[in-house]
């Protein structure tokens, strides 16, 4: 049976193509409510884009616990092997704008919303294990430098390399991003890394520090720079199309969830700040521990309703999982939840894709799109004498960890905090194959060659100084490819 077209209030519509007019050739009438409603709604269809992670794809699936980690966390989700949990995932480009090609060189975001019996847990991961920056205060400047020039509205390699060369902590990510790992084949063939450090606390109140990892069980697959460029001309939405085709053919995207664990003593004696998101924890010292399997089997029924309105934030944690002194994490926990309120309104957690499956009561009322009954007649303050609302009296305190000092010292560094070269050097010499090193060099040359203007030489030489401290020959090959002077060894320290 065909559905009858109606207004949003439910009135049947008998004419959906011709406006109501004064006679066959006269002007339209203001009383044509259906016309006005269609145009007014059309004007308001778009909501603000995400500032980052603007373009993305989504899928529903489940998480299954395969290994016991209850000695690290009291979260009920990990209480026993075999526990299952409904999950929504949003896969995205990070710095690219909505409408950008899916094969652009960019960080991929893999964000997962676990609908647990204790509330929603948002696990936010990246296709690289490190960040450009250590502190959230730098994030707006970083994104501005990577985006369009305010005068020309063009993406500028000048501002990008100027900013990155002035912030050597970005070097580790640069070295990874400009390999072919920066142009993955699709979302299904990307590993995910939590980047930031979280805490876990067990039933005895003992805490540890953790990093989350997701290993793609389809394996890791990438495009070369030329293959990515070819696909850009063939299909701007390749990653989305690949996900749709995979789910429709029952080739389900699957990841293995793993953690690294560091205890309090190890963290205090670690040779650099363990909460620095620009560095990794060596796997030979802190091996990966298996936790469970994530499998995605279903596309959303409506892209906008779920993928566009999905709202993730690091502050959505559950009992047994908490924060750390990671400065980037703590700033992002505010930034993401604040961005969600801006984009979707103060009641964004009531949208079905964001709504917890467990009971929710928080005394919050009113605001735009309060669609859950607005708390009904229940009391909206606490403590009260009427309905017995209370905070949880179980053992659900956050991890209680000590801090180094009660003295404010914004710029505190230990002696290894500014070592931005050891890990990139290890990555270049011990992780990459010869062919990967050559691809890295070529990809860097192909972007730096477009640096122009009066500051060209200064920016290039400053970045070459950082590359020199990774590997002398690496820097020289880039200099030769750009037809600029090789940086003299005695000038490296001054330039950097």
C-alpha cells in the first residue's frame, strides 16, 4: 500500500508539485502551508559540520570479550569471557573537509560507542599511534595551519610546513603519515590506536595505566601515492563504497581489541613522560594483551540520523576506566563534548544513536530537543526527601593516583621530554623497509616542493634540520629532491 504524503503535522497532501496560486498564472498564496514548510525545512537541513572528522562512514556491530582482564578493571563489560555488547562505529578522515576524497593523505579516525549496562563508553582511536601535539591548547593552531589560508582559501603547504617545522614534537607523526600508511586502502584495512593514556581500576581499587589498540583482522593494506591519486579521480567516496560493499557481501570488518598496561611504579620510573601522546610505549617492554573482538555487520538505516548525528567524546567512560594526566586527553574531553552540544544541542545524548541502553537519570531538564519526556514529574534536584535519588555508593570512585607536585609549573619537562628524535629514528631505521623509506622521501618531497614565498628557504632548512637529527642521509635525499642546499652539520643545532 502506498503511503500518503502529509505535512509534518500529519495533514494529507493532495498536490506536491504545483504551488497554490491566484488563478492559473497568478502569484502564489501565503496560505500554501505545504510549500512554505518544504522550503523552510530545506533551508535548515544542514547542521554545522564537525571541525575535525567532518567526513565519515558508520556501521553497527558487536563486541565480544575473549580474554579475562578483570585483574586490571572492574568494568562489568570485561567481567567474564563471552560477554557481548552492542557497538556503533564511525570511521572518518581527520583533517580533511566533508566532500574531500577518501584517499587523501590524512589520519583516519576509528571511533567506537559501546552501549554497556553501565552506560556508554566511547573508545576513540586513530590510524597512527601518536599525535602531532602534546597539549590541547595547541590544537586550534594546528588545525588552522593544516586548513585553508584565510586570504586565498587554498590549502597551503607553506603554513603547514611552517607550523610543523616550528613544533618538532610533530616529527614522529610526520614520519608515519608520509609513508603509504597515510593513504590506506579503506577503513577496513587500518589498525586503530588509542594514542592517549587512560587509567583502569579494579575491584580492589588498584589502578594501572593503559593504551588501547585495535588490530585489523583483514590485515593492513595501503595505496601508494600514485594509486591514491588515481582513485581520487575515479571515486571520491571509495572508503564509504568499500564499507557498503563489504557489509552487503557479508565480508564483515573485524578488529581485535588489545591493551598495553603500565603500573604506577613503571610510570614513575619510565625514561620519558609516559603520558606524552607523541611517543609510543615499546611493545617489547609493554606487550599487547588480548581483550576481545569487534565485528561490524550492519549499515545504519539512515546515514544522517546515525553517522552525522553520532557524538563521541573521551569523557564518555564507564566505571573501571578513567583518565590520566595526559594533557591532550584532558583538553579533548572538554572540546569534543562541547562541540557535540554546539552541533546537536544540549540534549544530544537523547538522539537514538547516542542514547545509552541503560537507565539514565541526571536531573537535567529543558533545552532544545528535550525528547525523552523531560524527566516527567520526578524531582530534579538532589538530595531530596521524595524519590530517593542518590549517587552510587558502590566502589565506583575514580582511580586515585598521586601527582608529582602541588606547585603549578606549566612548562615542566623532564630531561627526555624534548627528545623528539629517538622514536622517529627507530621507526625510520628499524620499522620501515627500504621501499617504504623511499616512498616516505618521495611523498615528503612532493609536498614540500610547493613551499613558496620569501620564507621558503627558512622553512625548508628548519624542517631539514629535524630530518637530519633522524637520519643524515634521509635529510640529504630530501634536500637533493628539492634542489636546495644540504644542511651543514654544524648548523643543525641552531636551525632546530
